[in-house]
């Protein structure tokens, strides 16, 4: 398989690592373009790259890139808790809504 399709033992893809390492948005978008389906992959904790991005408060550019590439991307973790409908660690629903309004 292509490198962009590989998941490690923790279920993480290049996009998961891209979010966590805060690589350049340009590089992230290139990887995203090579294998769009990886945006829906969940790690062993049930987290998609978008969910990790929201959880770790990455640059709005990453979130925008994900939503632009795949507007129907899954926001749910393995417990079916959406970042939009429940607390995400210390974030409140209104804080998450405010982030999405910036998009």
C-alpha cells in the first residue's frame, strides 16, 4: 500500500501524525490529497485526525483543510461523542461552536 494508507499499531495514519506534529498545512494538504479516505480512519482510541485536531486545538487552517477536502468527515470518536454535541475535555459546546464559526 501507499505510505499514506498505512496505519501503525496504534491505528494512526500520516494525517494523525501530521495533526499532532503540527506539520505545515501545505504538507498536510498534500498528504490529504494523496489518500482522502485516511481522513476517516480512526486510531486505537477511536479518534479521527479531525477529532485529534479539535482536541489538541490545532491551527484553524488544518480544520479548514479537512472540512474543505471532506465536508462529510466523521467527527465522532469511538463512543459516538461528537465534538459538536458534548464536552471535549475542558472545551464547552459553545467554545467548539465558536471555532467552527471561524471557518
